[in-house]
């Protein structure tokens, strides 16, 4: 393999690992990226502050028929919490 190709591959691998590690750190710090149409696209931060009127919230809905219907209609997407822990 050409030396230039090896160097390009090394740069891509290190850069990719850096992006993954950076994303993990951001997620741990409370960063959330919204790509849905429900609220404006963008980067949002979680907070432990009390919820007030007009704020966005993230929650795990309980296992109830109304939420099953919402998921079936694609108005509510599954999240990162396993279904067995959301009660």
C-alpha cells in the first residue's frame, strides 16, 4: 500500500474515533440532537430544573394502549430506554 493511502486511512480512523468519543462525551453531558419534525431541528440540553409551561420534555411513557397506538401511527418513536424499564 502506498504511504499516502496508509496515512489517509490512519487520519480517517483517528478522526472517526474522535467523533464517536466526542459524541459520547456530549451525550453524557446532556446534549441531545433532534431530527424529528415535532420540534425545531437542533441541539438541545437536558436539565434537572423544574419543568415550566412552554418547555420541551423527554420522558418514557408507560406501557399503555394509547402509547402503543401512538407508536403504531409513528407519532411517537421508541427511545433509548428499554421497554422493561419504562413503567
